[in-house]
């Protein structure tokens, strides 16, 4: 059985209507399929990936790409995620126990087994160690990139936008000009967006994370032709590692011709 057939035969609960249906059931026959395995829906990676997908929505449409995603959580998690990120609920499915992630042998993250701790407590400890870079390659470098800026990445916040990222006061996008000009990712720009995400998740923790046992589980990206041929894949190896090119997470689309 091919990877595409695995997805085509998988059924999960759809966030929009609560129905358990096939992941690819309603994909247009002529469309490419971008299938995403999000980590926990309250994870930085999932929220940040959804932000990039919204940003690149017109491009995805021009390339005739239909997006389907499976996130770790329940339907309430999915609704909160979609309300916050703008990700379409009809394109998001939920997997409460990360079963599909395990079936695909995706990286489970650090899994130290500490005697006396419950699964959720163990996952928390392992997550903190991963945030420090242990068994999570590239995480610290990616954290620092969020603070120092990146001239290879586009500008993330329009100068006229106002960003609310507690405990910081509301910031106008033009504020970041002082740190690094315009036309690229300025210092502190990405870090501010991540702070906003963190405030969102911590304020709705029990909704985003109904079961903390899967906090360390990582995700993946798969792109298929309309005929089901795999033309790109990326399997995450650490926190903030959802893209092979973090400066432009959807740069793997650059080689695709428009349809």
C-alpha cells in the first residue's frame, strides 16, 4: 500500500461538522493534495504553520493545491485552533491519540521515562528538554532567529498592523523598522508573533491540550499529485522544525508549475 493510499483510507473526525470521514474524500480530482500532520494543536509549530498557510493562500489556490490537515487534539481543540488561525475547519481533522502519527513512524520526540511521573508529566518534562535543544535539532537556532531577524525571510508584520502579544503593549508594525528596516524579517518580529501564540495557548490551555501525553509528538508535510504520486515530504525532527526552510516554509512549492 502506498503512502497516498494510507491517507485515502484513513478516517478521522472533521472539525467543521464533527463527522468521521475519509481525509481525502472531498478533494477535487484534478487538485494536488497537501497533507499535513500537525503536532498538538496548541503547539508553536502548528500555529505557525497555519499562519504561513493563510499568508500563502492565494498561491496555494493558483497552484491548484487542496490542503488537508490532521492535528492532535479533539474537536474543541480544532474549533479553537481554526477560530484563532483562520484555518478552514472543513480542512482540519483531529486525532486525539496521535494514532496516525505513529502509523507513519513520525518522530515522537524525546521520550524519557521517569519513574513516578504520569504520562502527561513525563511529556511536559521531555518537552522542556526539547525546548533546550535536547533530541530536538535546530530548535535553539530557530528560537534565536526569531529574535535576531532573518534577511532571507519576508517581512512578517505589515507596518500598519497592530500586534497584541501580552504582556507587551500593543505594537504597530512600524515599530520593527527601528530594529531592522523593511522588506525582510526584522529583529524581534517573529519572536513577537510567537509570544502572541503563546498567550493564546496558555489562555486556552485545557481546550488546546486535552491530553498532555502527546506534547512531544512531531508532525510532517506531504505533497501529492492529483494521481497520488508523492512529490515532496518533510518529517519534523524537533520543535519549530516543521519546515525544511524555516525562512520560507512553503518554498518547496517554488518548483511547481501553475495549473
